[in-house]
C-alpha cells in the first residue's frame, strides 16, 4: 500500500516535472510550462473526482480520433510502456519496503 499511496505523490511529481520539461522543449517558459503541467494534473484529477469517469474514459473523451492527443496516447499505450514503467516502479518500492521490514526485524 505504501509503495502506491505513500510514494504516489513523488511519482506524480516526477510526471509533472517531465510534462513541464517537455513543454519547455516545445518553447514554453519554465514558469508557464510548470503551471500548465501542474494545472493539467490538478484539472484531470478534479474532472475524474467530479464526474466519476475513469481515467480511460477521460482519455477517450479528450482525444479526437486521429488527432494530436490520439497520436501522443499511441506512444504511451504502445506495448503498455507506461503501465510497465509504473509497475516496475511500484515493484521496486515494495521490494525496498520488504527489505526495510526485514532489517527492522533483524535489528
């Protein structure tokens, strides 16, 4: 549980930073890129909480067929790259949690 809920804000923070960095690479100022990335994550969370829609439903609703969002989602969805990256990340955190628990028991 801690590897998801407890560490989740750090992982989301890394995603926001990566989104902002990509914005900068496309010509946004660092301040604007950071604001857009933060507000995008906040707005998406608010949308899900207020509508009850799943993240898949929101992604489908936002993406126009054959549009720019669909092109980006094709990269994220290809071979479930994002899902696999998140899964490996959570596995690493959970493994470290087990190691710390074992160290505490051995002490």
